C-alpha cells in the first residue's frame, strides 16, 4: 500500500525466514516443519513471483481489492440484540466471572 | 411413491413436485436419505456430522404444515447437506479442522437461515479440505472423502463431501463454497452440477472465511434446474454482509427451464484448455462445444492472456487473506487450546502458538506462512500489490471477452478424478487443479460446472460456463441447454453407482 | 533500562535541545452501536453482555460499517479543517493480542477519511498552529484484567480475564504532524491542544470525551534534537496519558529524560512508554521490533467509503463555530478581561463555565467557582476539572441557592463538599446536611443579644459610633449559628440594637 515500484525480489527464503514468519503468524513450528517449509516455500514463491511479469507493458493498473464496485455500504446506528453472555462464553476453553479466562499475557500492546 | 430408492433417484425439482402433490412426504424422503447415509457413508465419508433428529424433526414439521394447508416455499421438505464451513446452530461446525473440533456456533449462517426458512431439512455437515484449502478433500483433519465413482480416487476439493454426497445420492442437494474452484472442480470430478454465483450474490455471513474477496457460497446438485432452484433460495441481498449485492437476483429458474442457445455467442477461452489438460477431458469438452454449435450457438474463440498468471495471482491473494482470516483461531475464546510441551506455566502467547501448531494441518500452515510473507513489509508491493493488479487485468480480460461472447466455456478441471495421495506431496501439482476455475474467483464473475460425459478412463468430465457479473441467469440457460443435449447423446443421467 | 540516568532539569534541557512532539488522540464516539455491529457501544457494565459474533470475532462473522460513525469522523475532520477523502478504504492491521478478537484491528492505513487539517491553539495569549496529518476510523479492543500475582498488573499475573464489551466501539484517531513550538512552550501547547480537541468533540457532540474514563486518550510522541539541527531524533511514544495535566507533565518528563540520555552520549530507544500519575514519570513499555510488521492490507470484507460531496457539505453546515471565534464571542458576551479569559481557557474550564452560565449562573460566579474553589480541589486530587464528579448544572444550582439567600458562600463550600462526596444534588445536600441559612428572626435576635452581652467592650465601641467594630459581633453570631445565618441581616440587627 505504498508507492514503491513493484520489483520482483528473487524468491529466496531461508529456514530462518520461515521461523520469523512463523513467529509473526504465531505458529510454533517444529524443526521438521521448518525444514519442510524451508524447502517448499522457495518453489512456490518462484512460481508466483511471475505476477510481476504479467504487469510488464500493462501500463497503469489499479490494484483490485474488491471484485464488485460496491461503495458506501453502511448500517443504521440502531442497536440489535447481542448474544446472551452464556452463549458468548459457551465455547470458551475456560472462563471465570463471565469473562474469558486465558493464560497470563506477557507482551504489551 | 414411497420406495426409498425411487425417492433418492428423484431430482430436487421432481421431489418438490411429489411433495407438493403429496405423493410422498418430507419425512419419508428425509428418512430415505438418512438411511442411505447410514448404509453408505461409512465407505465414502462425505459427512462429518449427520443430524438424524434435527432433519427428521424439520421434515415432520413441514409435513404438518403442508397437511394444515400452509403455503410453502418451492423446495419445502427437500432435504439438503451443508458444507461444514457454514455455521449451524445445533450442529458442530469444524471447517474440517482440529482447531474447531466440536465447536457449536451460537448463530446460523444467513444461507442456513434461508434454508431453514425455506423448510429444507438439513441432513448434516459435509467434509472438506481444512478451511476449504485443497483440491482433493484429503486435507480434512477428519480423513478424506472418497469419490463415489472409484473409492481409490478423490472427489476433488475442497467441497468433496458435498459433491460426493450429491453424486452418491446421499443428499438431493448440497451447499458448497468456491474460493478457487471448490464447488466446480469437485462437481467435475464427481459428475455433479456446481455453481459459483457472482461474488456478492449469496451472503457470506456465517461462512468461515478462507479468502474474503474470493469466497462464494453456491449450490451443488444433480441437475442444472435443481441448482437454479437452490440458488434462488440462498441468493439475494443480506445486510449482514457488506459485500452482498443489493439488487434483485435475475430469474434463474426461468433461465434453467428455457435452456435455449439459439443465437447465443459462446466464447471458447484459448488459455483454458489444451496443454496440460487430459486428452479425455479435452475430447468431452470439444464434444460439448460441437453440441452447442449444433443447437444454434455461435462459437467464437476468445483470448484472455492474463489468465496465464491467474494461478500465481491467486496463490498470493488467497494466502494473504487466509493469514489474516485465520488469525482469530488462537485458543482464547473458542476452539482448541493446546499447551506447549515441557513449558511450565505457559503464557497466552505460548499457548496461542502451540494451539495453532497442533490445530492446523500442513496445508493451512503452508498458506498462512506464504500469506504472511506476501504481506510483510518490503514484499507487499512485489507480491500482494502485483497480484491485485494482475487481478484487475484478469477482470479486464473478462470484460473484453464478454464483449465478444455472451458466455464463456472451458473444461472445469484439467483431469478426471485422481488417486488418493497422488498429489498430496506436491502442492504445486495440486494447485494446478484449479487453473481453469480460478479466473472467475479473481474477477468475481459467476461460473457453472456440469457433467459432460465420461473420459477414456470411465470417469466424469466437467464443462464450465462463465458469465459476466450479475448475469448468473445466462449460466443456467446455457447449462440447461447443454445438459439436455448431453442427455440426448449419452442416454441417461451420468450418476455413479454406489453400493455398500 | 535507562531510568537510572540523572535527569536534566527542564530549563537546562531546553537550553540545549529542541523538543519535537507528535500527538495521537483517540476519541471514542458515543454512537448507539459499535463500529461494525449492532451491539450497544457501552462498556463498564456486566462483562460480555454487549457482544455478538461480529465483535467477538467468531468464525464467519462479517463487519458492517456504522453510518453514524462515518458521519462523526467526517464532522471531526471538517472541524479540524481537513480534506475529506473522496474515496478511502478500511485496512486490517495484523497483530496478535488476546484483547483483540480477530487478531487484526480493522482500521484505516494509508487512506484516512480526513487528512491535511490544522487547529489553532492558544497559550498565554499566543496562537500556535497545530497541523493535523490525519483523522481515521478504527475500532477499540476488549479489556483484559490481570489476575493473581502480587500487583494485579500484567507482570507477575497468574492469568488474565477478558471482557469484550469495549471491543468494536468506534474510535477516531487524530494524528498531528510534528509540532515545532518554542521549547519552553511545548508542554503547555501539548496540553492546550488536547484540551481544545476535547472542547471541539464535545461541541460536535460526537463523544463524551472523558479522559479519566478513557473515552479520550492521548499518546505523546517526543524526540529531541540539538538546537539548530534539522534531523529528527529518535522518539518515544508515551501511551494513554489520561488527563490534560498529565499530557503536560509527560512532555516535560520526557524532555528531561531524553536530554539526560543524549547528554550522556547514548541513544534513545524507540519504544512505547507508560506515564505514571503518582510520580509524574514514565517507564519503559515495549521496544519497537520486527514484530511490528503489521502487514496492513485493504479490508476485503468492507466496501470502500466514498462520501459524496453533497453529504460532506451537508455535514459542514452542522459544525459548531470554530473555537477561536467562539472564544471571542464568549469573552464579549461574558464581559471577561483578557486575563480572565486566558485563565479560563488555560484551566480547561471554558466549556464548564459556558455550560454553568447556560444553566443560569452569572459569568463571574461561574468563573469564580470553577477557577478557585473547584480548581483548588482538582489540583489537590491531581485530576482535571472536567473529571470532578460535579456537573455545570449543579454548580449553577449552588450559585442560585446563594442568590436566593438560602445559603451563603461559606455554606456553598460545604455544598460542594457534599456533591463531590456523592451525597446527591445541591438541594439534597443542603437538606441532608441541614445547611439552610437561619432566617428565624427570633433566633437570630436572641443570638445577637447573647453576642452583645458576651462582648460588652465591642458593643460600647459601636454605640460610640465605631460601626466598623460590628464585624467582631457578626463573627461571633455566625460562629454560634455555625455559619448558617445571613451575615447582612446579622449586621443590620447588631447596628439596630446598638444605636
């Protein structure tokens, strides 16, 4: 979403990169998974990196985020029924005092 | 007409008539299907959950209302199976994933609400690739679905469960979802009709999201007319879905009853076929084109050069949206909560990461990591940004093609049903299954796949029609015409014979 | 990390360095419903009562934009002299945090609904133009409570409890461009900006704008650079500063902290910091890292927002008058001197005084109560005036009781005590504390007689014509009546009896 010109980086993605991405995606991949994805992802990326070729000579193309030309889809500011708290909490792995109970949170936002 | 096998042989349109004229009852029909599921699904595994009591209760209720003289919707009493990606109150919704095992949603998807309102008993929830990611249903965390035509083969995916259920007559109708071909490709591989409506034509509210800008819910049926009937039940504006089109749905049933291609301009897309397509698939496709020509259609060749890059664009846009949509599965509010091995007193962060490792399968993780990469800073413009531009080019190619043709036609899938395990270790080979279906998802245009006879290997082949945005009626008109021509040629409906 | 460094006094710091500030203010809208669903936009009540599939982030749920929130965003943008986007989108800001149900925040990224605006802020009679970079729409998060452990804070907690009533409440984030003002004015300008922004959103009637309740939250970004240089230094981001006074103190503290680090030849760490009301200091929060790769992309579940120019112009007509014009108008109407007006604005009391006057009090009495009596109490408690649990209507009522002669100024102070202590409205406090002025002539007369008898020397002086001495007798009567007498009437009685 910036104005930098699209360039096709050589799809090199190391095992460490995979580990970093897994951190961003909050998945605790084990060693075997890191190895496997470290092998697979470069291949997949090599084939999808061809998207930039498709744009050669295409001129100015607006990226398409939505397939239909809808605009200004709004809702009136009118209250609708909420869930009953017991239904909201029914699937919670743990709860206490009508709140979702989760393990201690380390990070801050 | 209460012979169970007669009942399960009827199309939904025929069932609706038999119910309306009280030749049979919804209770009898629903029980016949449930009995068949009980007898046959052990081998097929089309269903993840069967709701015997709920389906029978709903059927009996419709029968009571009909007896009381209520004015009922067209498909009232006709049972249906629903892909396990749609939220259903009273039935678990798992999306084929361990991470949602046993989850009971507190709300119904809009499509499910509409099915209930139409008086359609819901038989159960059908199997799918985990979070609808796959083309074989082998990525289901609960085991694969088998193809009714050959149990050693896959029914395609992700909606293999819905397609197999309809093909094996375990349900007269089913609901599927199509993000890159998940309704149409299984339709082709199982000899069923599958429709991906115009994006925004059917509400996505309550459909577990895979890729929001591509997902669309649609009918899985045995005939084109049945698909139109079901499409009319589920289609139309939903204020709960901001991407839902607020315009009347064209008269689809009327189009399916018309089935007239005289003077219709049919475009054969040069890029969708030929190299990489199984010869038997190509033969059946060409035969279909010849039949259309014979019936008075004008066949033209059109070129959509950007389609060559559609698969690449899809495998950037889709995983990007996947990586974000699936972030909510974090063990905090619902679903699986797994704890990391050997960590005393783990933190929320560690539990999230352990849960997402334990709860997601390989294909899901692969796409999340790929999408995370495509969106990450420094790569966004080259990958996601470029992919969205290619998407615009695909839409542009469609527009140009639809100036020359009223509908486009192509083979639905490059091959017939492949063997279980055949492509499981080769993600790129699996991805190629959707090469012909993906352009429609990128551009949002509607597509319909229908069975076009059998290939040299004795397995079904699908042919798809594509139409401009919001012109879904054209699919039903052309589809019904080709269906009739094929029926005349092949002699009988092309259904699989499944025995216990 | 670096808090052991000896701080540099503010005046010394600004002699060497120029502070550059950036202010990010989150305004919580008081719409009836949340940003993307029909749940009531209310929190603080029973936990998880205002939640639905959408704001709980349940699988399959989809957002739909609240039109009123868009309208409020546009009005805020217009009031800040911003351009209103012809076309903009929502985006997803992806990061994991348990109080965020979808693990992405639906926000706006590079396409805000309003941008390129400004606001003129007045400090000590000088006007400073604050440039507004953008105002964009987003949603609030849920609330986590950290349980167990020693402190109830995040560190050392055993587990956390989550309430999502606040999740999805509409927020407008208003971001300034870097603010360059004379170094010594920086803290006051920051405070005045936030105060004025609050007055603005109140006048727009789009938010309760209560800093103490978090419906208006300010983040203070600050960096220093040596005077005469142009490169910006590394900034710190002090989060969720929750009073006007704290905004000023946070700027002041960060200037002294940065200066100490720079003086020591070390590097400022780019991090978030927390402000502590009790000590007036900040402490280290979270360092910026690779994990801050938010992977923004356009929200596919929401259609773009393209407000028509007709709509924008219609909304422009609903704007309140600009703050500077309003100040001029009010000063003239109230007859305040420049100094009186400046003090009123500086104390963040302009709106409170205006509403008190609207409720019937005279301008001078309204100013007097807010700037003396109540300002003193707010200062003692270290809170903003607006956070005191008393309304302008109640202040006006107390003044009315004085004007009616039902109480006097001294009793009025006790009524303030009662109202602030939560004993109810002024009339209720007067009744329950028995504070009405005694107007029983017999009782008063008897008290005056007793005072004369007890102070024969004073009485003699008054008889001799030294009326000024009456004060001692009046004081004695007032003391006996515990202040509940009309001093003017007592004086009349004393003089009548001794002449």
